[in-house]
């Protein structure tokens, strides 16, 4: 049965995220965005409200909420600023949920529980200076040395690189397979910031998400215990793709929140601002832009909700997630560009938030699968070239 109502628990999570965003993010976001720095109060506030582990089971220190709640929280955080939603994308989507699904009990106790409690922050390292869409093109290697693997390489465009304590990273453990680009030579590891030879840095001068940390990770002969390999050797590529199924879902939910932010800002402004003796809300071409925002918001929400519904059932959601991510990001870009247009010259200044929405909307059509990758994936599903077979492991089913 299809149910478009949210449960009381889901609404409670939404309200908690909304309240946190209004209290901690919105009042100072212009200042942090201008300074190109993260608000230091945000992570502690997210930890305090249990947002950093709210859809991880209680046995691992989380709140045991469902995946629709995750989508709702992402909407609320990105309504305030994209940088806040990115924290949930990497810490929960790309780090915690994959560890929950793929890691053994010992690793979960050690690396998931502190993350779910908000005591430690996790992130994900797949992308490299010369390997983004072409994930199999990564160059980082992990060579066995007794009971350790020695990691060498560099990861780039990593959200929270300079903040995270734990890194879920991907490296070639079979160098013969690397030569042939056979993905079954890639493995996944959890690496701690404290491991010798690991350094990180921040990337400055970004177009958007300026109040969020984005950086690089460098591995120089980093000795990682073999027991920190996640699941079996050679399964890293599949785990990376699984991570993206969760990360892309959070981006879809967040971008939907960004569309709503554009719509609300435009609705308010268009009743206040008058031209030709009328509020601009009464001009048909302004109405057209607001109508497109309304439509984009509604269908983006249905798409991420469908993906979330599949996840709640423990069913594979790769196709639905890719579609939701692609469409929500596309609509957010259009909504933000039109929001600047509705605000006219004021939209061109950071006196109003729509200029920030516009800059923030661009990145999401690039990270976690470019719009081109998602376009090709959807075409391949339609053409019968791509099919989602049953996965060896999938997200644990959850009660709504
Ligand atoms: N879950 C689990 N397994 C999956 C999977 C999924 N979602 N998708 C694919 N697989 C498995 C397949 O079943 C297949 O297994 P077998 O070989 O056993 O059959 C294997 O993985 C290979 O699958 P494909 O043939 O589908 O892989 P592909 O080579 O066609 O994939 C691609 C191509 C879709 C372009 C993929 O490389 C891709 O998604 N690229 C984009 C990467 C991306 O989004 N990068 C952004 C990272 S975000 C970031 O790094 C920023 C940050 O802040 C952290």
C-alpha cells in the first residue's frame, strides 16, 4: 500500500532537524559562507540532538530511525545550508550505513558505535585527482605486508577531509587486476586519522558549499591493520557503489530542500516587491518560475520518498536513488537560477540567500555521480543494458 503520510516519529525527526537548522545554521550562515569556514557549533549541535546516528540501530549507539526520516532531515538541513546536509551525506550515507551493512561485528563496535553517538566523524575516500566518474580509474594501492596493508595514494574532493576521524577508503590490493581495470582487485579499508603517514588538507576557493570543509587525503606508506579491511578482499568497488546508493539518496533529499528554500524565498519576495504598480507575484512570468519550483519540489520529493520506501523494505534502490538524485539536483539548479532572476539585482548580492542557493546548487550536479553519469544510467536501465540484480548484502530493513 502506498502511504504519503509521515509517521509521528518521522515528523519528530523532521521537526528536530528544522529546529536545529533555525537555531544553529540560519542566523549566522551568511557570515560563515563569506568567511569560507564551517560554523564550529554545528557538529556538536548535531551530535547533541543525535542527528549523527539517528538511522543507525540502537545496538550501535544510534536512534534506530528509518530512511524516510533521513531524507526528511536532509531536506531540512539543506533548506538552511547545503554544507549541513553534506555532513549527513558523508557521515551517515557514505560512512556509517556502509559499515553497518558490510563490516564485521568487531569493526562495527570499534568504528560505527562512536560515529553513531557523534563522538567521532566518518567520511569516504573514493575520488582521486584523476579519477572521479571513472571510479575504477583510482590509483591508490594497498600492498600486503604481514598483518598490515601499506596504503599509498591521494584522495581528492573529500567532504570533511580535515574534520573526520575515520576514513572509509578504496585501494587496489591486486596490482595485476589494476593493470586490466578489473574492479575485483579493489578493497575497502577503514583508516584512522592517527595512523602514521596520513595527512589531510582543505581546498579553498570553491564556488559553493563554502561553509563546509572539502579537502584531500594523502597516504604515504600508511600501515593499516589487515583487520580494518571491510568485508572480503576484492569487494571494494561494490562497497563503494553501495555507499553511493546511500550518499546519493541524501543528496536527493537535500536538493529537494534547496528547491523548497528557493520557492519560499521567491514567494515571500514576490509579494513584497512591486514593479509597474503591482507585486511581482502578479506578473505571469514570475508565476511561471514559481510554478516550476513548486512542481520541481513535489516530484523531487516523490522520487526520494520512493527510494527511501525501497530502502525501508530492505530492497535494492540503485535505479530509484540515481533517478531521485539526478532529477532533484537538476530541479534545484533550475530553481536556484530562477530564484536569482526573481530577486533581480538583489539576487545578485549576498544580502539575500538566493545567491548562495545558486552557488550551492551547482556542486550537487557534479558530486556523487555527475548528471551525465545518472543520465547514462537511466538510459541504460531503459535500454535493458543495466539491471539491478539482488545484492549479496543490502541495507537492513527498518520499521517506519
Ligand atoms: N551496489 C552494490 N554493487 C554494485 C552496485 C551497487 N549500487 N552497482 C554496481 N555494483 C556491482 C555490480 O553488480 C557489478 O558486480 P559484478 O562485476 O559482480 O557483476 C560491479 O559492481 C560493477 O558494476 P557496473 O558494471 O555497474 O559498474 P560500472 O563500471 O558500469 O560503473 C559507473 C560505472 C556507474 C559510471 C560507476 O563507476 C559510477 O557510479 N561512477 C561515479 C562515481 C561517483 O559517483 N563518484 C563520486 C564520489 S563522491 C565523493 O567522492 C565526494 C565526497 O565528498 C566523499
